[in-house]
DNA sequence: GCCAGCATGTAAGGAGTTACATGATTGA
DNA sequence: TCAATCATGTAACTCCTTACATGCTGGC
C-alpha cells in the first residue's frame, strides 16, 4: 500500500488541498499512481489523525475555503522509513493482453472489432506520448540546470516516455499479428 | 474487472483445475494478469453457478481428486461480448517511481539505500527477461509454423520482453540520475 | 521422517470503485 | 442561464490481500 506515500511525496513537492491533490493525480502523479478524490480525502483524514500532515484552513474570498495540507516531522519519518523498504513487485493487470490471447477463440467479426479497438487504444497512447513530450520541453529545458527534485521528476517522466514508446512499437507488432491470422 | 475473462481464455487454451489455473497465473498469465488461488477458487465457483463453465471430477488415483473446468457455450458468448468492449485504461501503480521522486526528501543514507534497492530490483527484472527469452526459444522456435493461438501467445510474450528491456534501460538511467544527485 | 507439491478452501480486513450529494463562483 | 470549475464529502459495494486450515502423496 502506498497511496499515503504518494501523497506524502506530492505534498513535500508542494503543499495543497485534497482537491489539488486529486488534480495532480489526474495529471503528473497519475502516470505512476492512480487515485480518485474519494480515496484521497479518506486517506488525508487518516494521515492528519495520525499526525503525518497538518491542515491549514485557507480563506479564498469568493471560492470555497480549502484545507491546505503540509507534511510534518512524523510524515517525513514515515516516508524515509518506507523508502528503505524493499520495492514490492508490481501487480500487473494488462487487459489488452488478455483480449489478444482471447482473440484465438472468437470469429472474424470479433477479430475485426479487436483490430479497431487496438487502433483506438494505440491513438490514446500516441496522445499520451505527445503530452509527455510537450511537458518535457516545457518543464525540463535542456539549457537550465536542475535541482535534485526536478532531476528526479525528469527521470520518472523519461520512464513514462520510454514506456509509451515501447507500447506503441508493441501495438504495431500486435496489429501486424492480428491482421496476419488465419493465413 | 476481468479475472473472469482471463480465466475463460486460459480454460479455452487448456481446461484445468483451480490449482492448475493458479500455477498458470504464477507463470505465463501472471505476466499480464495476477491472481491468487483464493481469488481463482471464488471466481470459478461463481462462473460455474452462472453456467459459463462446467466442472468434471477427475479421480487421479493417488493424488487428491480435482475438479477440471471447461468453458461451455455461455462462457464463450461472454468472452466474445467482452472482446468487443472498449479496452479500459490501465490503473497504473508503480511504487518505484513514487520512491524515486521521494528520494528528493531523504538524506544521503536514504539515497544510498535506494540505489541498492534499485539494483536489487533491476536484478529481478534481468532474471525475468532471461526467463522470457528462454521460454521464447523453447515455445516458439523460428522454424516451426504456428497456429493462430500460438501466434497470439507469442506476440503477448514479445510484449513482455519489450517491457522488460525498456525497464532495464530505464533503471540504468535511474541509477545514473540517483548517483549524480547533489552535484 | 520431512519437505515439496497437489488440491481446495474459510475468514477478516483493507483498498478501490461507483454512485450520489451539496453548494459556491466564473465565464460564455 | 447554463456549464464548467472549485471544493469536500457519504454510502454501498466489490475486489484484493493476508493469514489460517486441511490432508494426501512421492521423493530424498
């Protein structure tokens, strides 16, 4: 379990409210850890109760008040201890791979539909890669020297880019294979 | 949710018991869908109750009896319908990426420990890649012509191989970055 | 005699998903 | 005025993980 830890890292990078965290999980952090606002609010309350983070009520004039959270000493210690733990093997869930092997047990119409679906899926990954590359030139310009925090963010983003490139190449392989079946 | 579907595909490829399925999930299917035997037994009972699969009691002499499951008409229809559904975006959970960004908020000792942990993690992926490559030459010899089922299994395995190669290259990048911090 | 493997389960608890709910402001 | 965005939640349910449980056989 590491939603707590993902939240600690995000709040250390930049304090913020549950709502802001939810938006970060949709964008940057969502690349490697997904969470909905419901989960986030629940975990934030627990973390506050356990003294890992503290909240500050922020009056925003017109907009609703927000509770901005920051990490305190205990939270830092929890994170440091977790960083020293062994990395758990990831639980892989790749639905498309199941479908591809399932294609052996369907008819021509089903395969044609799957090809169309793989193409649609490929387009979403192409869009993701384009978003990452745009973000990379915006946030990590080659000329500017980076501090540790940004160098680490950059290497994680490079992982996302490498992943998307690998997926796209593999999906081309998949499409070739699907189209070449039954010959 | 697609554990049912992963089981349907596996049982279509080869009928078997809950125990045998659990072993396949540890090996081949586990590359893209993980499940424990507890989950598998529970889902198998539900699938049998819903008439997707049928069980046959097999007396094995010395060893305990087993219930060998096969997919029947309803199960095939469920699978065909599911293959036509859009692929859900994967829920990503990459603990190591969280830790890498977390390394910005720990001390030298913590970073040294993380480097060691990444090296250990890298070794497990190297072993996984070696296993995949061994399996590939064993199961998909270049000379033999393959039927559709095996061509699809092969393209999924190639995806696993591409993934492991990508991960290894990225982990080298991560190690370089971690070692270059604070300079 | 002991361990690994075969074979199937129960139970408890934590995590995650989906649906629903509220109420304000800002911009088109 | 209508939709989008900001901001925070509850409730019900499903799913997944972890721990525990049983009992047999074959090989070292």
